[in-house]
C-alpha cells in the first residue's frame, strides 16, 4: 500500500517530513532572488548572501528536533531530508547560483492522494532541492506511490520583472510554482497566483490531476510567496483567515460557506539581520495534526486563545527564527500520510 496518502490539510497525521537547517544560506545575488524576495532592497548587491548566522542554525536545529520529538510522542512517523551541500554551484546553460536550504519541504514537494509531485520552483537556488528527498521518494515509489516531476523551468531572466507590481513579477512564460502555493480541501485544490506561482502553473497542475479535482486559481489574494500564512484550513467547515489579505472580494468561492476565524493581531517574535524574511503573519502558519488539534507558536497567546474558543486545541512549540528563515510549522513540514478518504467539502 502506498505510503503517500493525503487528501486534505486536517485528517489525522500519520507520517510527515520535517525539514533541516543544516548548511542553510542566502544564495548569491541573481535576477530571480532579487525579483522574488529582495526587490525592496532596491539593489541586487545589497542581498545578504552567505551562510545563516551560527546562532540561528544552532537554535533552529534544537527547535526542529523538539518538534520531531513532540510529533513522535504522538505516534507520528517523522522523516528528514538528507544533508546537501548548499554552497555547491548549481548551473544550467542559462545561469549559475548556489543553494538555499532544506528547511521547507512544503515548498518543493506536493502530496495529493497517493501522488507526490516535485514542483517547478521559482528560485534557481532551489532547482535541485528535490535531491535531498531522493531516498524518501524512491521508498514512497516502491510502496506504490505515484511519483511525478513537473517540467523543469528554464528560469531565464525574462520570466522575472522586478518593475511590475508585487504579485505580477513572475511572468507566464512557462509553468512555475512552489508547492506552498497550494492547499488541499479534498476534491478542491486552492492555487495561489502570485510571485511564487503563475497562471501556467495552475493549468499544468489541473491537467496533471485530472477531472477528480478542481484546481481553483486564486488571484489578488496575496502578492508575495506562498498561501499558508493567509488561509489555514482547521477542519471541515472551519478556516483561519488573514484579515489584512482576505476579504469578501477575493474570498475563494468554494470557501464562502465555511465558518471563518479571523486571525487576531500577532506578536512580533523578532528577527536577525537587516530585515525579516517574512511578516509577523508567519505566526498563523500552523500544522494541523487532526481536526481540533494544531501545532502553533507558544509566543502567540491571543491566537491560541482564539483557536481554543473555536474548539481547536494547541500543541505549543517554537521555531525561534521563523521570521528570519521565512517559515514556521506548516512550512517546515510535509504531510505524507493522513487517515481519511477523498471527499468534497463544499
């Protein structure tokens, strides 16, 4: 039986991949990195390339180990990526760069049903990131999982346009998207059209998944990267929403009938460096373990109280440098197997 079997974001979690901080670095400057992540710096040469600070590495390693132990204590099978040399050069005939990190498996792999997809990521530094999961992918394939890799994008300079408005800087030249642009609601799949996912990306995903699924392109929802600090499904019929980004105009139609929890103002957990890699909304980046139980940041008391008022219990954990690294509990995890079956929740 396939070890990969997951249909939504909330069924009881059985197996998960948790990322690694080993060797993490900010890649060398390039048109891609500047356009997608550092346009506000105004100049490419201001990108703070190089290894993440040792303090960040050490604390994050400890935090990730604590998360793994907490999940293991609940009976969840925890897997980890292999270490890779992110300082090594990655090159194609069109460009060369170095690597980034294996901190966020949610970005690079997409699991839907018994299928795992290597996504056509938008940053060159992450072009070969699936190699860190190769042994796991082989194991999943041997168990009966369907293993696909999206067409590798060329990622030439002409797919990026830093002069455009945020949300329109990744051009529609070829399919390109990160897996974290996607949320699973059974037969309904949400796809964020943004600077980390273009229109051809959702069209490719719809054609690949076929008629059993409807992939909903969500436009003008959140301009930057990834959707999991904007919309967080908690259980069937209940969703946590970012009040600065989601409104009646851009609300995905298939979610209009769901009960809505509006995320309260979040605590600023701080960051290391000139500026954070993400906003304070990373505090609503939750990992749902089962209906009515989530992993959340223990430094967000108002969010925890809000969730508990709606019958959602919290397993408090901490990723000290979530704002510095651009990812919290949903980002650093990839659910591989959950109990449950494919259903429609509209």
